[in-house]
C-alpha cells in the first residue's frame, strides 16, 4: 500500500461562532482510504464536501485534527530527513490554477528544474535539463516554451507544465485537485488524455478530485463519493456510478 489514511478528521473553527461558544465545522469526518500503485481513485462530491481538504491532508499540506496518514506503512509524522523528502517527492499535486503554484519570475525551465533541485537525491544540472526537454515533448509542448514565463502560457499549456513538473520527480502518486475544472472543454479532454497517457508510461497513481462525475467516470478505476465530510460511497467505478440505487451520485448528475 502506498498511502493510507486512517480515520481522518479535519475540523475548522466556524466563522461567527461567537466568542465563548466555539463551534467547529467538520470538513472531513472519520475518513479512511487506501491508494494502491498504478490506480486512479476518483474523489467526487458537491462543492464544500471536503474533497480538497482530504487531498491536502493526504499529501501533508494540512495536518489532520485526528487520524493518521501512513506512507508505505509508516506514520508520516515519524518521517524525517531523507525519508520525508522521499514522501514529498513521491506524492505530488496538480491544482486547478497551475500558475498559482509557479513563481511568476521564473522561466518555465526554472519552474521545472526547481523541484528536481530541491527533491532529487543526486542532482545534476545537465542530466536534469535533458529530462526536462524530454518531458516537454512528452507533455506536448515545444522546447521554446522553456524560455517563457508562466504568464505567457495559456491555461492548458500551464497545466501541461504542471503535469510535467510533477512527473519529472517520478512520483508514485499525483493528487489532481480539480485540475481541468478551469479549462475549456476541448482543452479538458486533451489534459485528461495526457494524464492517462502519462499513467501508462509512468504507472503513477492518481487521486483524481473533481465535482464533475463525467470526468471522474472517465478517469477512475475506483470512486469515492463524499457528502458533507463523510465518505458515502466507495467501490469500483462501475459499482458506484452505474448503480441505480446510488442516491448520492444521482444528486451529482
Ligand atoms: P471541496 O473541495 O469538496 O469543495 P473543501 O475541502 O474545500 O471542499 O471544503 C470543505 C469544507 O471545509 C467547506 O465547508 C469549506 O468552507 C471548509 N473549509 C475548507 N478550508 C477551510 C479553511 N482553511 N478554513 C475554514 N474552513 C475551511
Ligand atoms: Mg475543492
């Protein structure tokens, strides 16, 4: 098992809850799940159901209020130094707005080299550049984009860079949070197909987070449905999405 979440709870203090009566909002409510190698798990649910929070807790961008995340059987809180770095390298993210995670003063070349520099065990600039150029080809971008700034790229082109940047680290898992939601429909299809093609090449697992059931169905081997912080359905894509008795997924259609 690559990544395992056990009984994760994440609460936030409720706004306007008063000075003395501290109420909290339960964003993620006792959720357990497992991410295996070379699998895509779709995480679907209406807006505010806790998908992004769960994804960020899984990748240690947020700490859970309670519960444990295990990376290859080890509690991630116990991972130090090179072990934590391996976790960081192996669990990558792609977000809705790729430019938000790129330094606007970096050219694309630096955007792609930076994580390699920070997270590789042995970094060699010349070797890294060869990898970067190959990756540009893999994600369907002309090498001339390496000398451009993020703001000079379209949404789809930036998402290709973000996918390439994640894949350059040869991660075991990529958490894709609404990674096509901001793109035009025709570009969405291109990016989804790129992700699929890359999975065949690199055997990366995806946690594919989306409010859109059609894209989740297209992408996923397994589907998890969240509703107000709870996991309400979990099974193979066919079990969850083709079951006429499934009330929660009907609501999302
Ligand atoms: P989703 O990704 O499914 O749309 P989120 O995980 O973003 O849902 O949010 C789940 C719930 O937690 C929502 O009610 C949201 O308002 C709340 N929430 C998320 N992040 C924070 C935060 N940093 N502070 C307070 N409330 C938050
Ligand atoms: Mg979200």
